[in-house]
């Protein structure tokens, strides 16, 4: 239970004022609960979407949903996306990229990355039928957080010194990594059946492709790139369902 609460406290800004005896390996142990935390975030987003729909229709509920997600997560992953893009697209050497990523200021590349991330999510959500959007919203964060533990397990920390990413990267065992995959896959299958498993497969592909690209630049991952990977995988998951509903009936 402590590991679950710690994961919830780390990944969200929900007011859970419970003191936990944190050890060095406590964070890594909690990765098995990442899909559940993602489901909690997704359910909050879905509820906000429907509540906002009673006020105005059209694009308004989607904007409220995206804002709710930012508030619930504290923009944790968006911040990682911005820092990653500021560093990776700076056209500098590896060491300088890592320095730029540590800078708390947001540059042009970071601002554009956040803007297009939200625009892509908003546009994709707008194309998904109203009757199906609740569970898509609920399971999108869960899908990304099903794959994050695997990316962490397969990666080394890109920096010489410790940081937030060093708490996770390569630290958890295969048992907890597999546990997260089983829980996340079961959630998808319970709602969408084989389609949900196909969506997870595409999310996995997007995550591994992103990791490969980051490795080509940094020879490792950081907390920022893990956050950026979460955003990339959420967009990939949403795009899967949007295209599915666009060309097929499910």
C-alpha cells in the first residue's frame, strides 16, 4: 500500500497527506501501480469531460479535460516534454543538451512542443464519437503508464549525477515491470477486448521508437525524457482509436 500511495503522490497532485517511510528503492517498487494511477487520472479527466458538457458543447469539454489533466498531474509530463525538446532540438552536443534540459526556463522548442501536444490531443479527441470517449479518456493515461515501467527497465540514466529519473531508471525488477504490463493489459482488455490489446501494442511501439530516438542523442534516458515519452504514447494511443473509428466501426 505504501508503494501505491508513493506512486500516486509522485505522479499526481492529489491531496494525499500520508507520511511514508521512503527508502531508496521505494519509488521503483511502485511502478507496478503506474497503470492504476493512470486509470485514476483518466477517470477524473473523463468525469470532468462530461460535467463540462452540461455547461457547453463543442470543443469546450475537451479544453476542460486537458486543463483537468494538467491540474491533476501538475503538468509533470508536459514539463518533461518541454525540457526534452529544448535540449534535443538545440543542435548542441550531448553534454550541452543535458545542461539545457536541467534549465528551469522554457525555450521556444519546449513551448512549441507543449502547444502541439495539447493541440494534437484536442483535435484527436474531437474526432472520437461521444458515445465512446469516456473510456478512451479513462484509459489513455493508463496505457502510457503501462509502458513507462518497461522503458525505465530497458534504459540507463543518461547523467553522471543523480536526479529524479535516477530513482526509477533500471531500478525495478522484471517482476514489477511485468506486473505493470499485466495490470495495464487487463484494464485495456476488460474494456476494449482485443482492440485494447492492439492499442497497447501500438503504444509500446511508439514508446520504444521514442526511446530509440532519445538514445541516439543522449545514450540514455532522464526523468524529462520519460515524461516526454508519456506524452508521445498518449498521443499514439488516442490516434489509434481515432483512426479506428474513422475507418472502422468498433
